[in-house]
């Protein structure tokens, strides 16, 4: 599916996300940040200049984001740019609760950040027997393939299929193929394959 479908979901359905940066002590830090806007160029959030989070994002220009609702989740890791007050009024218009948190001119304390180049994934276990996984890309990045794949030398023994919790391995053709959109990345297939030809992409 198009990445924009998941960005819309992140902003309009999940909205509040856990955002990670690196603290001054060198360890990860998280906090909840609302994802305010999305478009085909990325996702936008804001924070006040006085916050430690602001300082960290300005310095690191990179964040990790995770949000969940029900049994679905979106995760992103990527580059962030400060765009000042650009889109600030649009954010306040679309997220009316912000007008009560920062009434009238006090919104001047806030600056907008744009996640402009990122990769991530959508993961949905609403139907536990048929999980859904999809990749998300923002900006100039190419979608990277992740997870397990079957190399050459398959004997068709079927042990991987038997061990697979999601039964997402297709043995019906000459080449055995893992359906990435339903794979848990659990590694059971790789452990059991007698030929040791199921490998994990780095
Ligand atoms: S990694 Fe797990 S879910 Fe994915 S194909 Fe292998 S056994 Fe199935
Ligand atoms: S377990 Fe290995 S050899 Fe057997 S069908 Fe699966 S990939 Fe092929």
C-alpha cells in the first residue's frame, strides 16, 4: 500500500506517538508527541523552544516514532527538519485542542518539525491468524527489504511451512517463497530448514 495511507492513519487515527531521541547521558529517551499533520512529503509535529526535547531534536535531527491503536502499529525512523512557524496555523486549525493549550499568541512558543526522510513499517495483528506487515518510506529513501528469504537449494521438504505460525510460505511453485506481508520475522523457518538456506536480510 502507498506510504501516505499509513501516514494518514498515524496522524488521524493514532495521533499520539512515542518519540525517541538520545538524552544528554547518551541513553534513549521517549515521550508522547502528537502527530499533527501529514501530506505526501511526510509527517509534522511541534514542540516548544524551551523543552529539552526541542534541544535534542535540533541537535540530533533524527527521531524514532512508534504509535499504536487497537492491534495496529506504525513505526518510523528518520530525519527531521525545523520549519519554524510554517504550517503552525494549519496545525492549530486542524487540531483545535491546541488552541486551549496555547491560547491566542502564546503559540509563538512553538516550532514545527517535519519528518522528511524516514523508513518504517505498519504492523497489524487485528486478525491474529493473518498478520499484516508493510513498509513505509518518506522522502528520497528506497524501500528496503527486510525479514527472511529462501535461498537456492530447496528440496521442497515442507518443514519450514509446518513450523511457520502464519503459514506464509508458498511451496506450490518451483521456488519456495515467503510472503513478506504476513511474516512475523520469528525465524522458526530458518531454524528448522535442514538445508540452512533460509536467511535473514540484514
Ligand atoms: S519468519 Fe516466522 S512467520 Fe516468517 S516465514 Fe519464517 S516461520 Fe513464517
Ligand atoms: S525447510 Fe528448507 S529445504 Fe525444506 S522446503 Fe523449507 S526451504 Fe526448502
